[in-house]
C-alpha cells in the first residue's frame, strides 16, 4: 500500500518518479498482483492518470485493462474503473477549450486507441456482454465506452455489432432501463449505431423501437419536453430517413396518427423556449421524411392520405395560420405542408379551402403569396411560400385553372385581392426577387397544361391612364427589352419558355410582335460579360422553342425563315454554344437535384427545378431542329404523317380488337353458362336413366315372380284368390247393409228432432217459462248427430280404401295372365270366371258409391238443418231474453202501483174512511162462491 500512497501523491523521500514510470509500475501491479484489492487500487490509479497521461496509459495499460474485463467479471467495482479508464482513453470529448491543433491531435489519439481496441472483434462482443450487467457502475460506463467507439470508428464497430449474436437486441434493452441516465445515454448510443446503416436501422425498428420512442416522447411532454425528446426525435430521423422499409413499417403500425398531438398549439404562442423550438423543428422534419419527394410515389401518396385522414394536415394548417409562431417554425411548417399536399389532389383541395383568421377571411394561398411578394419578409420564408405554391399546383390542373381564372377579365373582383393580382403585382414590382418568384409561380400555373397556356393569352393589363391595355405576354417582353436586373430577366425568360413550349398558338402570339425576334437575335449574337451568359442561353432556348413548336401559320416567321435568320445573324454553331450556357451554369445542377428552392442568398436564386427538367427535354430537340435542312424537315413531316396514319390505323385496330375482345368475353360467359346448364341437364338425365333402370330391374323381378306364381296356379286353379274375393265382397255387402240401417235410423232421428224443434217454437211463443233446458238438449242431440255422421263418413272412407285394395289385388291377379303365355284351357276358364267376378264386384262397388253419395247428401242436408236450427235457436233465445226483460219491467211497475195503492189506502184510513182490502174482498168472494155451491 505504501507504493500506492507514493503514486497517489503521498510524501516519499528521494526523487519523484515520472508519469511513464508510475504508469509502468501500476501496469505491472495490475498484471502480477494476486489480491483483488491491489488490482482494484492499481486500476483506480490508472483511471486518475488516464486524462493527464492519455498517451502513456493508452499505450501501456490498454491490454491489461481489457484483461481485467475478461478475468475479473465477478467484481463490479474494478470493472467500472477499467471501463471508465478505457472511455477516457478513447473519448475525444474534452471539457476544456483547446486550440485546433491540440484538438486534432486528441482526435487522432482517440481514433488510434479505437482502432487498437477493435482489432480483435471479441473485445466488442465482450463489451456487449458487460452491458447485460444491471449494476450501474458497469452498465453506464459500458454504454459511454461503446458510444465513443462508434463515434470514432462507426462503420467498423457497426459491422462487428451486426454479426454479433443478439448484439442489437442487447442495446435495445437500454431503452427499458428504469434509470434515466442509462436510458438517455442509450439513446445517444443508438443514434451513433444507426447512422448510415440500413440493416441495423431495420433491426432496431423491428425491435419495437418506434413504440418505445414514441412512449418516451409522450412521457417527457412531447414538444414541451427537454433534451430527451430531442434525442428520441434524432433517433427516429435516423431510422426513417431514406429507409423505405422502416417508413412503410412506421405507416402500417399507425404511428403517423400518434404524431398529431405533437402539433397542438394554443392561442398564446409567445415565449417559446429554445428547446421547444428545436423539438418542434425536428417533429416537422420527421413528417417531411415520410412524404419527401425523393421517396417512391406510391409510399408518399399513401402517407399523404393517412395524414389527411388522421387530421395531421389540418393541425399543420392551424399552425400555419396561428399568430405568434416563431419565424423558423413557421417557415418549416410551410415546407412541411408543401410536401404533405404535393401531388395529392385531395390534400391540395383541402389546402385551397383553408382560410386565414382575418376580417374578412382570406384564403391561405392569398395570405402566403402576400408574404412572398413582400420584400420585407425573410428570404427563407419567401422561398418556403414559393415552394408551397409550387406543390399546390403540382399535377393539379384544377388548381392551375383556379389561379389563371383570377386573372381573366370576366372573373376579376375589384373588392378583393386574388392570387393572380398578387402574382402580376410581384411580376412587375421594383424588387427583382419578387419578379423572379412571381414569374416562377406563374410558370407553375402553366406547367403541362395546354388549356391554361391558351387562357393566359387572354389576360389584359392596364399600363397607365389613357393608354390601351396590353396583353400579359406583351408586357413581359416589354420589361425584358428594357434591360432590367439579371434575376428579373432570367425569371421572365423562364416564364416565357414554359408558356410557349408545346403551345403553337402561344408561339404565334409571341412572334406576332415584330420586336421580339430581333431582340432575341441581338441578345444571342452579342459578346456580353460573364453575368449575361445565362440570359443569352435563355434567349437562345426561347428562340429555339419558337422554331420547334412553330406551326408556320405566320408567314414572316416560319420555321425555315427563323433558321435562315439564325444562320445569317448568329451562326448555327454559335447558337448551340449559347444554348449550352444554361446547363453549364454552376447553379443549374444544384436546382436540378430536388424540387425545393434552397439558395444560400437571394442573388443565387436563378433556376427553378421544373424548368431544369424542361431544358433537359428541349435542348437536344432544338439542336437537331436548328441543324436540319428543309428537305430533312419535309421528309420528317412525311414520316410523321405516315406514322400518324399508322397510329390511326393501329388505334382503329385496337378499338376493333377491344370490341372483339368484349364480344369474345361475352360469348365465353354465354358458353360457360350453357356448359353449366348442359352439365346440370346431363346430371338430371343420368339420374333419370338410373331411376328408369331401377324401375326396369324391379319390373323384371316382379315379372319373374308373377311367372312363377302363374305356373303354380295352373295346377291348383284360382280357388284361393276367388274365395278370398268372395269373402271380401260378402263382408262389404254386410257393411253396406249396416250403413243403410244406420242411415234410416239417422233419418228417423232427424224427423224426430224436426218435430221437437217445431214444438219448441210453438211452446216458446206461448209459454213464459224459460226454455233453456230444451235448447241445451237440442244442442246435445245435434252434437251427437254430428258425431254419428262423422262415424259414417269414416266407415265409408274405410270401405273405399278396402275397395281400392281389392281392385289392386284383382289387377295384380289379372296382369300376369295377360303377359304370361297361356298354359291350357283351364287357365282361360279361370281367367274368364275371375273377370266375371271382378265385373260383379265392380258393379257392387259402384252401387256402394251411389249409396255413399246419397248418404253424403243426406248428411249435408242434416248439417244444413242443424245450422238452421242453431240459428233459430239463437233467435228464440234472444226473444226469450227480451220477454224476460219485459216481464221484469212489468213486475217492477206492478210493485210500484201496489206501493202507491197501499199508501193511498193508508191515507184514507187515516182520514176515517172505510177501505176494503183486496184480500178481504177476495175472501168474501170465495165465501159466496162456497155458499152457492152448497
């Protein structure tokens, strides 16, 4: 321990050892000491010296430190010291400010030590294994060390981790660590790990990185969060940028919908913190990554649709029209909205409907264009508005027509500011940047739209009082000839080239002005300075378009005359050389890279992306058109006509083939339907054939059986069959007689009931007593009669069934005799006798049928009589009830009269009069009668 006291600064006698010597002794102690405590103290001492003596510790102790990591896995403290020491050696993050030379030397030293460490890939694998330790003193320095290695030698370390089993998965576990410092440093580690490596980006994404990162962003407060939110967003950008697989996974996982709450801003947007501005800026970049024009069109369109459906586009437009939003956030929001609507007609139509919260409300497009043509607005904001306008019109012919319509005389509203008026105002303002932006914006209203190119020719401008209006085309050429700034002339020339390209009518209008062609030839033929070379190239392009799209309708400037003019005034080679000035310009290639106009300064704002595509398309065609002779042109025209004829013929044949294909398809459907029907019919026929075959087989079997029966009956006769039929006929006769007797009995009973009903009617008319009991008896008797009739009907049905069975047996007995060959004379006699008996039996059955018919008629008559009786009974019951009611009323009246008489008699008695009661008179009368009898 005395040795370590000396190393760590204790007082010792004699000369002090140098740093290199001390480090050498510590390294020896680490390598040779058997006690863990001694090794731990030595490693701790190396850690304390590793920053001051970085070179010495790195060169002498790195191998010993790696050996400690391999052998002393059980002691977390010594592992932590070793990892911290290695981090100090490899990391280039210096807290103290250094000059550039010292910093470069430190960076080189870190790179050297990193290369030494990763010479053996097992060292990275060892480090990944140590990251699985939960101990804070091991895990945290391990994370920092691996991050430093990735910063210094990212590609090599990425390759080692990629082939290491479960390497990326172990690092993803850091995001789930409950200790924020480890989780946050894990984010920094994953940022370095995913830089520029698509394979690792895919693995990280499929390890549920999106879900975890979005959860962390939400937990930390979204845009109001701190540096952790920024780290999460940077990692998300690494995973999604230029990685179509991860972008599709992000969209399919419905993570776009989770971005909407990030952009919810309040009414008061003042006082945003720098961290919030940074976070929101990164969030907007994340949206742009998903809809970037460099992505595949299908993926971009799908993300644009999703952003509209989930309300993200609406939320961005809210920020766009909000007040108090910082300028850089507003600029990035405009760029984001631009790419969300670019090429998506649904999104473009929605953006056209957005209004600014002003009084009166104005369309958002108008408000943005006001900023674009305002020279007091920031340059980057004006560029963003131009990009937004370009994206709004990209592949959107409806929007192009709406903008051009605001310039036409029939639709101009003097009381409001329109987009067209703002563009014209910017086109002719004193600010060259406004001229250029307005010219490019107008060019985009005409892009790939022949109709609007022709419509724009109708636009008339009022120059000054007392002078007639001039066309927009004429005004552009007038300003061009006045020798304004280069930026203004470049913008106007780009507008004119876009306008008249692929539009022969516009070419004729342009050539109709006699000053235009001389001006162009003069500009091209002059030897101007370096700044004017681009203008000369654009003039050559404009003149070349006049040649290529010339329909020879103007005799003064036909194709041939313009080419002769070029050859005399300029020279063909000189003309082609001047035409090449456009593509050779240094700013041309920069503008051709991407659609967004990004320029370091306003002076460098010269080329538009869509215009570079037009130049690339026309340069070769114009060069060929200038060099061609009239004979070659005639031949080409003849070839074109022939090709057009061939195309027309091919088109006709295509239409004929389409019609034939439709007919063939229809016939195929009919054939298919008929085939199905045929199959069904065939199946039905097969089924019927099988049934017929079964019936034939059954018929043959019965035929054989009956043939055998006839052979046995030829020797014995038909006594058994005939006897059976005789017994059945006798039984039928008995049953018939029984039915007749029952019918007579039924008729007798009906007659009795008729008499009873008649007597009941007469008795009801004369008698006052209730007749309820007699009616009940009649109903019971009628019910019994019905039951008897039902019984007779059932017996008749049974008799009918027996008759049918007898007929069937008789037919079965006769058929074999018809089909079987006759055996002898006895068989014929038996057949004749059987036929006679059957005839008699049939006659008897017919008579039974007639008898049954008579019984049925009698039964129907009885039923009808019963119904009539029932009706009369109901009437009688009603009359009886009415009689009862009248009788009750009379009794009530009699009771009232008796009461009145009794009261009057009582009053007479009270008055002293003699009153005889009816009872006394009745008694007296009865006595007199008795005396007379005596």
